[in-house]
C-alpha cells in the first residue's frame, strides 16, 4: 500500500499522540489479541478491525513513517521524511517557503495512481496528482523551444468551373493563415522581461492539496518571478491570423482532385523558421452536357431509329465545337462510340489528349398517322426475328 487515507491511527490503537513506541507496541498487541481472525472465525467486523489496527501499527511502530504521518496527517511511501518535515516547519512557522519536491519519484506516483492500489488513498492521491500535473504543464510551457520552428502546411479546396479546368486560367481562394506579426516581426516579445503577473514577482504560487497548502514554483514564470514582455499585437505568439486572397494558376487539363502546391503560402514559421506550404485541392465544376472522367469526355447523343438502323453521319458537340460522328448501321441504344482525341488535353502529358465517348440513345417515335403505323407493321413483318429469344435460351 503506497498511501493511506487520512485516518486517526492513534485513535485506532487507543493511544495518545505522545505515546512511546513501547506504549504503541502494547496497545497493538492487546487489540490484536482481541480482533485476530483466529479468535473470531468468520466475523467480518473483527476482520476489518484487525486490518485497521495492523495498518495503524505498521505506520506508528515505524519511526520514519510515524514522523511523516504526524506531520502530514497521512502517510505515503512516496514522501521523503525530510520533505514532510520541511512542510511541517513551514506550517508551524506560518510562512510559506516552497516545498521542494525535487526528491519525488514522479513516475512511481503516476504509475501507482493508475494501478489497482490507488483506491485506498484516492482523495489525497487525486489532489497530489493535480498539483503535479499543474507543475508539469507549467514547466512544459516554460521550456517552449525558442529555436526556429517551421510553419504548418495548409490545405484548402478550390472549385474551378468546368471550362477553366480544361482550358486553364486564374483562380482565387480566400484563406486564413498565420503571418509574421508586423509589430514584433515574429520576435513575440517587445522590450525586456517584466514582473510575472501570476505571482507578482515572488516566483511562488499557492496550491491546495486536500486540506494542505503547498507553495510551488510559479508555473507561469517557472519560479523566476519575471516573464517576457509579450507583444501586444500577437500576445506573444509571434504570428497573427490573417485572411488573405491568394491567386494561383490553373494549368490547362487540370483534373478533379489535383493538388497544387503554393510554396511558402502556409503558416509563417517561428523564430526564423520557414513558412509552410499551401496545398490547394482542385475540384472541377460540372457541365450540363459533358461529363469529364480524367482526360475523357462523356456525353449521351440521341439518334433516330432510321439513323441507328441505316447508319448516318451526325453532328455532335465536343469541347471544341461541333464534330461529325459516324453512326454505323445497326447501332443499338446504349452502345458507346469512341471519338479519338476529342477529349481534354493532358496536363501531365503534353501533346496527349483524351477521347470523347458517346453513348447512343435511340429515340423511338410516337407514330401519329395511319400511314406511318402501316409502314411500321410492314417493317415488322419483314423483320420478324424475336429479340427475346436469347433471354429464354439462358434460363
Ligand atoms: Zn507580435
Ligand atoms: Zn510567476
């Protein structure tokens, strides 16, 4: 057991605080005879009581442990008797000199706290942990590196319209980035150090640990009583947040999802560190007729029954205007025809172009007059193949 709760061990053993070791020994023997489990088999209350007096005896019969207990009101393996004494001296003197926790085993402390044994002294334990986490975060803050720190990269998405992505052009983007502070030029401080406002220059602050008061080195100034004079513009950050419009070039053939790197347009670095980069992920806009997949353009072209069955040359739109498409005789609805090199010029492979892929959609006419219906019936008689025959063959 590493720590005990705040218990009155003297009351447990029924002795005075001034009891001699001999008196304590006798009191324990007497109580132990009364509550020993062998004497009271199966009696839970006696068993508990026996544990309590054993614990009290363990602390009070040990000169060092008793000293810590007398001074702090509880006992922990982690506390050095000398420190407990220093704490007691400070309390009785009424002054508030700092307790030196230099000899503390922080690792053991935290490790045990997380372990199954933490339960017994959890309240005291928690308070201690709070104090130490406070010290740690403070110290961490003070040890903040003053060497060059590179600025962070930024990533933004920018949507450019369909045609700009294909033909190239300029794009604009509103970004938020950290820039070198114009007041302190990134130094974060103006002038020399000043008195620490947290501890008013004393270098110490008081923290509560359960019912105890501890004086610890001020986490803000790390116990020095002086802090740097933070720049009023950037509050000691060295950088300020700025909203900025950046303009950048879109290469012809830029694809959806492409990343553009704008060097040095990320956050500013600290203490002379290089600025980060800005990465723009390009999202390309859509078009009502053309659909783009990589460097290929897809579109659907409606044709008549006559064009599909007899074959025809029809005008279709491409990204560079009209072009002629040859519909072979017997073309089916849904069939895809490829128009080579009618797609987008590649951004990554100069001189290469994608294709235009045309999906044929056969439009069935609504026959309005008897003559047309007669011709259609005639046509059906002449071409009486069953288009569903293969469907049944596969069943
Ligand atoms: Zn500044
Ligand atoms: Zn301070």
